[in-house]
C-alpha cells in the first residue's frame, strides 16, 4: 500500500513542482529523493512496518511476492533515474511532468502486483499505460515519435476494450457474480463457455501489454519512435510488471484448470521466442534490435506462465531484475551514442573502455552466459518448464533461441572490440562523466553478483 499511495502523491508533487523548479536539474533530484522514500517505505512494509492501514475490501492483497517485486521495480527505477536523469532533461521543456508521469506508472505497477480483483487489474494496467502514451510522444518535434505515440494509443485502446470484454465474460460466467480472482477459481471439470471466452480475451489483452507474439506488432515502431530514454523504461519496468500481473491472475483463478489453457500459452510462447529472435538477427539499428530482443525475452518470461509453479515465480523475480538492469544499462549507453547502428559501436572498446566493458556485461547477461544474472534467470525458467513435465520440446526450442540470440548480441561486442571506427573522433565526445561510469560498473557488478548468488534475491520470497 505504501508504494501505491506514495507514488501517486509524489507524482502530484512533481507535477505541480514544475511551476516552482527554476533549474532544469531540480526535478531529477526531487524525483530521486522521492523514489528513495518510496523504496524505503516499501521495504519497511515488507518487513512488517505499515505506514498506511487501509481497508481495501479484498480488492488488494500485499503479500511477499508483490512487495518483493515492488522493491525490485523501485530499485531498478532508481538506477534508471541515476543513469538517465540528465538525458530526461534533454527530451523537452516539461522535465518535471516527465518524472510525474513515471511516478504515476509506478503507482499502476504497484497495483498490478497486488490486485485481488479484476477491476483492480484493469485499473493497474491502465494507470501504467496511459502515461506511457504521453511519454512516447513527448518529443513533439519528432514526427516519428508522434506517429509511435498515436499508434501506441490506438492499439492500447483496442487491447483495453478486449480486456474489458474478457472481464465481463468472466464476471458473467462465474456463479458468484464477483470480480474477485479467488472466487472465480475453478474446480475440476471442463471450462464453462463464458469463462473460456473470457480467459482467451484476457490472454490476448495481456499478451499485447507484454508484447508477446502475435500481438507484438506495435513494439518495434513504438520503441524505435519514442525517445530512447523512455524506451528504456517501457521495455523493462513496464514489461516485467505485466508478467507479474499475468502470473498473479492465472495462478489464483485458473491454476487448477491449467491443462485446458496451457496449450494456448505454449503456442504464444513458441511464436514469441521464434519471431523475436529471428527478426532481431536482421536488424542494423541497435535500438530496434533491442526492441525485437525484448520480444524474445518476453518469450522466456512466458515460460513462467506455462509452468506456473514455485520455481517459475522465483525465476520471474530473478528475471525481472536481471533483464531490467541489463537493458537499462544498455539503453543508458545507447542514448549517449551519436549513431544507433551496430557500426556506430565500432572501436568503442579502445576509446571508451569502461562503457564497452559494461555494455559487454549487459549483453552477456541478456544472452544468458554463465556467471551473469541472465544465465541464472534463464536456468530457473527452463527448470520451471521441465518441472511442469509437459511440452519438453518447448524447453529445447527456448535453448535454441537463446543460442540464436548470441549471434545478434555478439555482433555488438565484435563491433566494439574488433572493428575500427570510421571516424577516429566519433567516440571522444560521448557524454560519459566519471559518476556515469561508476554507476554502470555498479550495475554490472550487481548482475555478476546475482549470477553467482541468486539466493540474494530469490530467498526473500520466503522471508
């Protein structure tokens, strides 16, 4: 509850603070201070110290899983603010409002991680989505960004309609006439027709939100058109929040009937893995390649929904922080590059060795190379799928797709260390102060530490 209330309050503070902030750098420091307060309050609530005792009438439930995920999201957002604060200032004149919108997104994330009612699921997803439509088109002089914002808004509105229709079918199909996900829980037997239709519609709507195939078509254009600094936030924090909502809904409501809807998830997972990885291979823009790779990473996270066991929940928590930190770090480097193509990274290892080294760690983690958090997260996902005991071929497909991903991730590493830049001065003027480099090294160190000791994150689920 602390994360929901404080995020909303701080979003309002940032929104009205824009009138009083005289320096463009002031909103960044206020945002960082607010995020530290929210993170501290959430950790204390996780440890049993509640600041807000609100009767939610069974609409929300704050358990270890949700609170632990909130802590990870807030920590990753703090890293995001520290790395990209100066870049957010350069997007436009309304810096304070940009931070306010991000805090409103975090409020939606906290709701989506704690809902016990389909109505709160809808509110959480929409509170996450609506500010993103604005952030996508925040660079008003960029026609590509305006197009991406409009496309994102129209597609998002369409998927929202599908979600509401699915919720209506679930409400009408359960005898209790309730939106509570525990009451909708089904027993043995076949799925009633209305429940089955509602389930499929919800899967379609949620698959759109997490950019799972074949509902991923908006992702490359939106990620490519949005300001890079906001693409980083959309591709990480918002995406993993969608998966937390996904697994929370299905484990509570449809877990007993898993055998009847599992094949639908298998098809979506396989399509997402194949389409994301195969399309990323042919990209020349690193930003667009990361957009397609985020689709591929969504395929691995879908394995948690396919398995729906304790190992899947552990893996999803670990995947959330591993994927988010690696992608935030990569986008932080990318946003300061003059050239977003793979050739733009040529020779970076010689001229900016720290940036190249940390980028290599992030790419290795996304690939799933041992001793990185990405490897451990992928291992948990594959183990969860194996423990489920069904569709062994899907695990083999995931391993093959991970090998394919090594090709396009390693192309960037090859460019940094084994190719010379076309212009000798191309990397000399990258804005990379020492504080930025130390933060990148800190982020890379966390990824390596979690790769060696995943229990530092996973064990807190059983605190």
